[in-house]
C-alpha cells in the first residue's frame, strides 16, 4: 500500500472494520446493482455483495494501491459472480418472448406478477425502467466476459485500464471484449427491438405499459424517450449509446418500479430454466 494512503484506508488495513465499512459504503449501491445485473436475483446480489465485503476485508493487507480500492473490490465481486454463475447457460435473445408466452399460459406466473403490480404505486411501471430491464436480459445473452466488460465500461464508467485489472486481461483484450459485446447487442436490438426498428419483433415494453398503465397515452410516453426520437437520426452505435445512457441513470434495485421489474425478471429466469417457481 502507498505510504500516502488516506488515513481511513490505513486504519482499515490495520484491521479496523468500521474504517473499511466507511470506504465500502461509497460504492456499495453501485456494486450491488452491478451484481444484480449479472445474477438477476436480489437475494443473490445481496449475498454476493456481503461475501465481497468479507473477502475484501480479509484480503485488504494484500491491497497494493495499483488501482483504486473500488476497482480492486469490483474485481473480487466479479470473480465471486463468475463462480456463482458457473455452469449456467447464456440467455437466448428471445427471452422476452419466452417470458411473455410463459406468463400468458401459466396462471400462477400471471397472478404472481399482478399481485406485485396491485401492491405497487399506480405508476410503478415505467418505460425507461423496462428498457433498462431489457438491456440486462439482452446482456445475459453474451459470453460472461463480454457481459461484464460491457456493463463495467458502458454502465459503470470504468476505464479500459481499470477493466483490464478487474478481468485480469491486457488492455487490448479488454477493449476487444467491449467492442465485441457492443456489436453483438447492436445486432440483437436492431432485429428485435420495436422501439428502434418498426420491424422489431419485441413489443413487450409497449404491451406492458398498456397492461399496467391502461389510461396512459402510450405513444406520448414513447415519444418522450430520446431513444425513440433518435431512432431515425442515429446509426446502430448511436442508438446503443442512447440506450446505455438511459441505463446508467437507473438503479435496478432502487428505482420506483423495482419490485415490478424484479418479478418480471423472475418470470424471465423461469422461462430460461434458472428457477422452478415464481417464489
């Protein structure tokens, strides 16, 4: 550790857990939302964040200050997430269609979603939150290293250098992982997203808005979105940039419609075979 390290970090390295808690708190919300985007389960994200805290504190004496403490902790969290997700299949690009089909054919699934909706505030369903939800689902169709690289770089603003440290790769490899992930997502959204392509096959954000906000003018809500406004003016890369800008502004665990989006995510996980029930 650098001799000019902040006093709080120095105290933490000496074993002061309260000092480490103070440091960890600065990026804990971002860490937990990042983990949720990877594992798509609130309890698992909470458990992984807790395990990250314990492991990071235990290993803090090995922290050399070659990167920020945040970057170092995110590296630990990423490795724990890798272990947690080991053996799981990548999601399919038609996950939203499969989730919709499951909801429409299974009354238990439909009732579970509607119970959460009825317990939520009147306008709990938000188009922007669902676009964020969709981004998380589509990112899970990528190889895990591409998924991590894209989310850390484009959503959580880590530099390529920091990303290379987290992934334990060279900067060139980290850069290519981000580029490949972007191109894969561009292809998916171009062919599946009705917001940016009228021939897109997925209309779920529109359909759910109609279901949960029946008195709302759907087209007016869509027209407020920069993504929709830009669909005729920007190329694929520009549209993906608009999407990630929207995603950056949403914490999937703390947004107003988080409960509703979480139960919809549970439906997607059930459709992908990751869980066996909605509870």
